[in-house]
C-alpha cells in the first residue's frame, strides 16, 4: 500500500466557457477510485475553483482582480465539490474538503492541526480534496499556484509519490507546439533540465504553466518524493505505477515539513539584518538568532510572522519565524540576552528566531 498525492489543473477539469467538464472529472474520479480499491491512500489537490465559477457568473475570461477571482472561486469551489462528492459516492467513497492558506501550514499550531486533519481523514478512508482557500486568501498570503501547494501537501502527508496532471502528457524539451520538441521521460537531477524551455505560458485558465510544475517537482524530489508529470487522461496509468509522462527521481531526503513550507510557501513580512558573526552562527553551527547579532530591521511584522534573515552583503541566507514585533526589535539590537532580561524582565528571555523555526537557504 502506498500514499499518493494527485494534483489536477484547471484546464483538465473545466471547459473553455467556464464550466466543469463532467466526463473529465468522472474519468479522474475513476482513476483515483481504482487506486483506493488497490488499498492506496490518495489525497487529491484539485484546481478549477476560479475556472468553474466563470460560467455561472457569466464571466467571459479569468478575471484579473483579486475580488472577482475570490467571488468566482467561492462559486466554483462549491460546484466542484458537489460533482466530486457525487462521483466518488457512486464508488462508495466519501470526500472531505480541505481549504488551506499559507498561514495554516507555516505557523506552528496551525501546521500541527493541518497534519492531524489529513491523518484522520486518511485513517477514516476519506479522500481529502484540497485547494487553496481562494475566497479568503489575499494577495500577500497566497500560494497562487496549486503545483507548489501539492508538493508541500505531499510532504505534509508523507506521500510516496506525487502525480501532477495537466493538459500536456509530460515535460517537453520546449513548448510542445515547437517543431522538434520531445518528451523527456526521466529527470534525475537539475542537470537534466539544462536547456529545457519552460517559459511559454500554458492554457488560458491555468496559472503557472510548466514553471510551477518544475518548481513543484524540485520541492518534492528534494524532500525525497518522486514525481510523475503527465496528462489527466493518463491518471489511471500513472496511479498503477506504470511508466508514463515524465518521472522526476528523488534528489534529497525528507526534512521537517513545517520548515519546507516556511522556505517555499510563505511570503515574508520583513527582514532582519545580521552581522557576520550571526551569519556564521546560523549557517555553520545551526544556532538560534539572538539580538546581539542583529544590525537592523526592515518592514512591519508581528511576533510569529515569517521573516527573511539577511547577511551584510544583502543575500537572504535563511527564513525564520520571528519571536518579536518589528517595533520591539530596534531597542534590542546588538545587546546580549542577559542585558535585555536585566532591563526588561524574564518575558524577554527568548531568541529572536529559534533554531527550530529557521531554515537556512544558502550558505555564504
Ligand atoms: N517545455 C514544456 N513542456 C510541456 N508543456 C509546456 C512546456 N512549456 C510550456 N508548456 C505549457 O504548460 C502547459 C501546462 O500548464 P498549465 O496550463 O498551467 O496547466 P494546469 O492548468 O494543468 O496547471 C502546457 O499545456 C503547455 O502549453
Ligand atoms: N486555487 C485556484 C487554482 C490555482 C492553480 O494553480 O491553477 P492550475 O494552474 O490550473 O493548477 C483555483 O482553484 O482556481
């Protein structure tokens, strides 16, 4: 038995006039049902809320402004879930809706909660259907694309495989309409992507084209999870474990899920500027960040927010969840914790960023 996260794009589920395509949705549900019958756990990450809301709202194309996107998502998400519930019920399977925002998975308490929600749903044999909570997500807190969301969910649920389904049957050496472009069957490392052209955007309803899919594949494979990228028509074949589309091999090992979200999903609210000693302490010794090694603060943030940690040269060397508000930090800069506690009391006996809440992105 294995655990699979399947992500399906808007273009594979909806018609150009902004409605759900019932046949294609049913085909996907059949494929997922087959995997469940074999005993596999499946989490479905489904896009299509905005695209499926266009028709009912009489919108001719994907709106550009956030408020109308949110309204379309609100209508479309309900329509999608209604069809999924109906189709899965015909196979004797129950579905559970999970709508996530970035905060749900980066803040410590919320993250644990999301993890437990998935564990319980899977234990009960339910097929979780995940999307971003588009209706409440503002531009600052948005993932914006479900490819990366799926990679992070795959890591969160300890998946054995991530399947990315699109309207194209795999990654090509250049846009599939370019003469001479060829399907790439296997990607073992970044070196195999050298010279591959993924710049051209995809369908009118999809968001990221190949760029976000390759990025998602990088996140998942770096965390030890293989990825298969293929078309929705090939869903059953991919779920049966047969070679199809493009397979990305794992390049790294599993690490703390919450920190993976922090590095790849969160939008930082500001930055904390470090001196050379602090950079060395973080990158070489895995230490926590103390006020003594901080030279400045940028932006407005509250305790608990994700921030960039910036080296003297300007490079972002890490991300972390900060334990102080941006208004509190300036008076603490360069001071030892003992000195701060002596003046301000035991409440101030905390690291600016604890090492457990910190992800080093690059070593100088
Ligand atoms: N090198 C490439 N190989 C395959 N597809 C590519 C490539 N470069 C760009 N694309 C485009 O990316 C599209 C898939 O992305 P997108 O439309 O966002 O899909 P989805 O809605 O499934 O997320 C393909 O249909 C294709 O037009
Ligand atoms: N959350 C959005 C989808 C975002 C997205 O990544 O779309 P797609 O590129 O079609 O996978 C929605 O449901 O409309």
